[in-house]
C-alpha cells in the first residue's frame, strides 16, 4: 500500500483454525517529490512470490526487488527496496550480496545464527545481539534485528535449527523526517497541516472502491 496524499485502511486478518498467525509490516518513507502521489494498493498472493532453492539447501522467497535470478511481484516502491525471506539450513554458512549504495538490516524470526558484514561491520544490540570487531556477532535468535554498516555482502552462519530471516535493503532518501503517529512528512509545518486535514475531513483527496 502506498499512502501518498492520504489513505485510510482497515485490516481484516485471519489466522489458522485457532486464530493464530504472524506477519510483518514494513513501512518505507516516500521522498518529498512523491509525498502527495495518488494512493495505491496492490495485493500479492503467496503463490505469486517466487521461491528459489539453492544447492546448499538455502531457500529464498523474493518479495520485492531482483535477487537470485528472480524478480519479486511487489513493485513501484520508492527507494527500490529488496525484500527477501531467507532460510539457511542448520550449520550452513551463506554469503549474500548487498549493493554498497544501500542500507540493510536482517530480522530473524525462526531459528538462530550469527551474522558478519564484509566491510566495516556494525550491529545494533536488539534482544541480546552484540558485536565484536570483524568476527561473527553473538548468536541472533528469533525476534532479533541486526543492522549492517555499508558493505558489499553479508555472511550468516546458521545455528543448529537453521535460521530464517528477512533481509531488507534500500537506497537512503537523505531527506529530513517529521514523523508523528501514522504520518511522515519532511517538516513540522507539513505534519501539522496533515493532521489538521485529518481533523476537518479533507485528508482523503480521492475515494476508491
């Protein structure tokens, strides 16, 4: 979904027979030139996401961007993000390329493993993740976030249960950010105007069915 000039949405999600589910919401900031672009929504089914299986057992689902010889079905996103769902089998070590012009992070949601960046490694401690020099970080388990410094590749060493994680990268906008609640603008004045429009009912510029 691209919020653009203004959109209000309602999520009606269904889990399994017991009502359980897990999912991820990733919001990408729009550059100043696209803040007022018309709202847009695209729905992608699981069957539309290409899956790549490597000889070493690594499995990759390409959600957005081009990787592993496949193209993700989600397109038209500012910042040209790459959004990959990756599983590395138990005990395997895998190196993944990341363009030096991008910022990248990994979010682990199953299993565990250790990450190391190829150039000037850096990690942000989140739920027990640390870093030491250029060696592999302490183990990152489920619900850990690892933020990488700029480099051309990321290496991961899978733990005993393997590791499944999102690898997300995008090109930085390098613009000021004014943010409050669900609205992100470039200045506080723009932010105040957006909330004023939300209050007086002029926030939605276009009705869609």
